[in-house]
C-alpha cells in the first residue's frame, strides 16, 4: 500500500501553505514519512509547525525562497544535516500551479540539480 511505501522515507516539501499543501504534509506524516518543509513566510511556517506538533506530527522546517539558487543550496544543506544525508522524495510547488515530485536516491545525486 501507499502507507507502507512511504513509511520512514525522508521527504522535503516546499509549500506556500495553502490548505491543500498543508494537507499533503499531514497525510505524509500519517503514512509515517519523515517530513521537512519550507516556506518563504516565517510566520506561516511557525504557525503550521506548531499545529503539526500539537497534532502529534514530527515535521521539521525552515524558511527558504526556493526560487533562489543560493537558498536552495542552503535548504538542502539543512535537510542533509537533519536527515543524515538521506532524501527519498522532493515535492515542489514553486514552479506555478504544477506540482513536481522528484524521487531521489541520494542527496549527492540530487545536489547536481541545484
């Protein structure tokens, strides 16, 4: 099942914190994934992190503008540190209304795309 496929996976989600994007984070947590998220707004990010913690979800996050190459590099350095260099999936919303899901085999291989 999908739940078994995501359990213990390390997933990064860049979100603008719309309700549908927040729901994706919550659903992945319910499936047992380790989630790291980012947003440009520190206030929105902190609000969501508190709500997820209150709900019993373990979500890490930081502010980042993923449209900036320098900030993407810094983000993935933080993610690499947080997840001990392991990243399985990247879900990105930053390119307009399209959702991009990238399955990653290692942070080293993924860094070539930054």
